[in-house]
C-alpha cells in the first residue's frame, strides 16, 4: 500500500466518517472546489493526488498565460518593412514585396551612414 501523507490520512478519516471535519477558523476562506487553478495548487502544496479536473484547469491557465495556441492575424501591410518584420516574427520567409521594401530600407540606411562617415572624415 502506498504511503499517505498526513493530509491524505486526515482526509481519508473525514471521508470514512471516523472523525469530524476540522472546524474552519474565523476569517479563513473556504477551500477552492476541484477543477480550479487554486485547487490544483492546493493539491500540489499538500501532496494530495491531483484529479483530472484540476490538472485540466492548470493546463488551461498555463496555455492562457503563455499564449500557446494563439492564432495570429493575417499580415495586412505587405510590401513594407513592417510586413517584413512580421514575416520574421512568425518564422516565415518574407514575400517578394516585403523583401523588396526591406532591401530598399537597408540600402538607404547604408547610404546615409556612409555619407555621415565621409562628413566626419573630411571635417577632421
């Protein structure tokens, strides 16, 4: 027979009506019902077995927190550098229009930097 924790033994005795449930102290909140994240956390904290409803509640809470399964809206600004960045964020290969816009931006940025370097070089 598996070893039971003190909390599990106490709960077993209450379930079998061998003892009265412990009296709730004033000011304490009632226990969360199973199927909630709070109940899952209580099970873990007290070393109790985790039921399917609580496990599902924990999984749903984690998915909501991390954004897993989130559906991304379609890219509406194709042919721009913003569209190019969205493609990269999604891990996609950029479309031709977005790639063209990014190349144009990159060339312009390079041209500006070279002009600034030449200016600094002639000013000395």
